[in-house]
C-alpha cells in the first residue's frame, strides 16, 4: 500500500529564505508556501495551534423533591439546558422537601450553598437579609423580569432575589350538577360569592343534608397552609398581617377589624359544622362528603380528570374588597458564593423562556408566570381548560409579606387560627399573634427595615 506522505522539498527551494523568517522561527518560508499552497498550509497551521475543546464549566444546583410529575419536568429542563450549549453544565442534587428549608439553612450557615437553588418564595427575604442570595435585577434582562407576574418575583427591600416559572392560586372547586341540585348559582369573576352569601349557601346545604360538611378547607393541614390559605380572606376584607410600609408592626393588622371579621367567619364554619374540624384526607369532594373544596390549583388536574365538564372553577369568596389569592411558589435564586453568576443567569433565563414555562406548567396544573408561557401551554392558552386559573393569578394575587420575619408571622397566624377553630376568643387569639410578631421584630432589630421610631 502506497504511503501517503509529502514529497521531499527541492534542495534549491530549501535554500530560498524569506528575510522575514530570520530570527522568527514561528514563520514559514516563502518556498514552503509556494510548494504546498497557501490554503493547505493554513489548514495545517490551524490544526497545529487549535486548542482542545474546552470542557463545560460545572455549576451545582439543589432543588426540593417535589411530586413525581413536577420533579421529572424540572430535571428534564436541566437536561435540555445542558444539551443546548457547551459552556455550562448543571449538576443537580435533590433533597427531601420536608427537610429542605432546614437543610439549605444549615448549608448557608456553613458557607456550603450551591450556585443555584430553589426556595419557597416566603423564605426568600430571610435568605436575602442573611446575605446568602445575590440580587437578580442586575443579572437578568429587564425584559425577562418585566414579563413575569408579581408572584414570580421574590423581593426584599425593593431588590429581586428570586424568580419562578410557575405559581399556584386558590379557588373553590365544585360540581355543576351538585350546585344545580341545591339551587346554587355558579360564582364568576364578575360576580363572585360575597362572604355573607356563601355562608348562607353553606347553611342551606347543611340544613338539607345534616350529614355533610359542605365546605372542605383542608383542615387536616397546618403549617404554612393556614397563612397561605386564609390571609387572602383578611386581605379581601381590607386588612393584612403586618404594616407593609414599614414591616415593623403587626398591631391593628393581624388583629385589626378586618382580621377579626374574617376570624369570626372562619370560626362559624366549625361551630356550625359547615366544615370538618380535621379532615382525614383530600377526597371529600370526590366522595360526596362536601360540595365545595377551597384549596389550591395543584388539585385542578386531579378534579378535571375525575369530573370532566361537570367540574366548576370559582373564585374565592369576596369579603368586601374583591377576592384575593396567595401568590409566590417555588423560585430560583443564586447564592452569593456562586463563582459563575453569569452562568447561573444564563440557566435561569433559559428556564424563563415560554417553552420551558409551558413545559413545567403542563406537568401538574402549575400556573404559568408569563403571558407568553401561558399561551405556549396546551392547558393555559386562551381557549384551554385551565385558563381561568391564570386569570385568577393576574386579577387576585397578593404575595405574602416580603419580610425576613414571615416565618414568625406564619407561625403566629397558624397558632391563632387553630385556637380559633377550637373555640378560643377571636380577639384574644389575634392579640396574642400580634404581640408575638412584634416581639420577634424587635428581637431581630427590624430585620433590616428602618424602624419607624
């Protein structure tokens, strides 16, 4: 077999030297150029000096272990990002949701946070106040942030520290056939139930069916559900949990007139057995043990699969200032210890594209956080079955107080509403909550907000 080798240079041509070559060994002679041709020589040089393909820079990411569909959708997004470019590679680690916040708190204190992590929106201000999160408003494009719904931006002291692909909303689920059976109208965005009207509806159903608890309010759940689920009722009545101008005072807010009215209404549900004190499961609507279920949009697909066209989505009751729903779900943030914030920003920009938002929203009836994402989804587009939920998020959403003290606010409200459910004096329970929150604020020197005093 003939060897494929270059012919030996002509000796005479070898002796022809380019003056420019003298003393510059990196240049080649005019003779060689003439022999092999300019194009061939250029190709040889390119091969000689080309660096090896650079390995992608690795970035660590932590996220909570959500339900299977949501977790798989999130991991698929990470794979798509890794495959879409060669500069960065995300290495993901999942942690149990039950212990997730305590785990990332411990990691933060030890200086061991990953580059990118997901956080429940209410805890974002606490991590920002503690110096563990990098502001995103100087990392992400203005157009990206401007397209997001309010609930998709986690803030502390007017800086954005987290962003979310999805949100959840609160609503009343019921069955059209059951409403017709009891002669109850279907509430709409233009004509929601008033609080008084809804109470009378529940009483009428109870009178006809004493064995029913007409309204399921997830009473088996404690923890953050209490503040997430019922503080929007207080806001609908014109109140709140804390002064949002200063974040330094809960007095006359969580125990103000609006909160007292709502807490009395809430207590009536259990005193008159319109709601069960402690449900055993989340199957009451499916099994006909309730007529309404007040809960989050996370149950929408489950009910839609079960009831189809008989399912009714309705806004929460109006306590005087229009229906309100909680805003803010799991968000993405960048730690201050991240060595490659530009890579983290590129990853988050990828997640906030309409296609990725749509893919996540379809996993588990998760409400898209941009209009483009909603329109790209097969569930939340203008004519799609879950569009109403996106409209609720746009019209009614109120974020939980964006203060590092929110965990204490939530715990105080949980204690008060649990006591109220079992018959404690409403004013006394709410006064204790206000005092507990204010003590925590003083003990933490205002959590970084200017003290009004």
